[in-house]
C-alpha cells in the first residue's frame, strides 16, 4: 500500500513522532544543568541520554519508562561530570515525560485523522506517563487503542512489540496487517 487512503488504522510511536522528546529531555535536564558552569551541546546531551536509555531498556525490558528514566538519571549526570542528583531530582526527571511538548501540528492533525482512521499508540513509555502526555500536550486526543512497553513487557525495536500490536488490532478491530500504517522514528 502506498496511499494513505489504503489504510484503516494508523499506529504512532508517540515520542519523537507526535511529541518532541528531545526538547522534553533537555528541559528535564535543566535543573541539574543550571547548577553547573559546564556548557554542553544539545547533540552531546541527547547522545549520552540515548545511549544510557537504550542500555537500560535492554537490561530491564519490563521496567516502566518513568522508572527507567529515574534509574539512568544518576549515571547520566555522572557521565556529564555533574554533581550527583538527589533521589527527588531523579524522580522528577523520570516523571517529566508527561510534560514533554507535542509538536505544533500534532493535535490538529490527529483530530483530522481520527475522522477517517482508527488511531493506535505503540509507545515505549508506561501507561501513566502516556496518560499524562495525552491529558497534557496531546490535549486529550482520543486514541482507539493504547499499547505501551509496560503492557507488552519489552521495548521497541523488539519485533514482539509490533507483532503484539498487529495481533491486537486484528482481534479488536478486524484490521489486517496490510491495512495498518505505522509511523515510527
């Protein structure tokens, strides 16, 4: 299928596609960065974060994403040569997901698409973090199904996540895999 009209269901990897996770991470790091005189490039911060996130996802595939962020926060600050964060600062970093901003055109686009397609979330975050994002920057856009790493027990790019989603939408909506458009970064 090459035309959007060939699909019955659109599946989104929310963070990076609908929500600007990069700006969210940078903003969440600001409290600890503001205590230092060291300057970091955005690229360096995000690369360091991504490396630690990926390693932690592999080591603890069933850890809720907000807990995963809290867990990597001390290592992230150590890698950056910053003072160790308090437990509260690490928890705040982990809970920041719900405050990450949506891209400017996201909400309007989702509302328009929802008139023609089933909308499904397949995300690496946990249910509580997604609920905060949806109530916040996604302005309570109604999704037909929400599937998180917490539900599946693994993080993408593990193929089990996609297999789980395809099975769930076939069972719930009668949508065949070829009728699913997937947007992932």
